[in-house]
C-alpha cells in the first residue's frame, strides 16, 4: 500500500484542515494510507475530550516530546489520536520508508 505523511505544526486549526485534505486525497487515491503528524504549536489543539472524526485509513499522531514540553500527558489526548516519540523523526522515518510528504 502506498503511504503519505502530512506535517501539521503551526496551529490547531490546521489539524482539521489536514484531515479534510487527507480525505479529499483519499477520494482520488483510495488505496493511499495517510498519517498526519502533529507537533509544534499545533499540539495545543490535541488535548480534550471531544473526539476527532476522520476516515479510519487516516491516522493522526501527536508528538510525545512536544506534549511533555508543554506540560501535557498522553492521557490528555482527544480520542482518535495516536502518538509518536518525536514528530520530526516520525516524518523523516516515513519519508525514508517511501511515504510522500505534504506540509500544511
């Protein structure tokens, strides 16, 4: 299966934009597996109780290093989020593994 990784760093509003973009991409490329990596200032929008609805073929992962630096624990993540140890490293690894890259 082909893969893509989308980087979200600037603000929390970009997370929903990334999900919408990923869903539109999957309409054209239904076999594409997409992972959205959230780090930087965008991490402020990943905590809370409200779930984040999206296509199950799209995963959304938050950077644990960034969460810890902002005083948040993994248990505070909104339902539907996964985590990666480090956002930048996860993006680099995805690219090394052949994933297409998109930054929003």
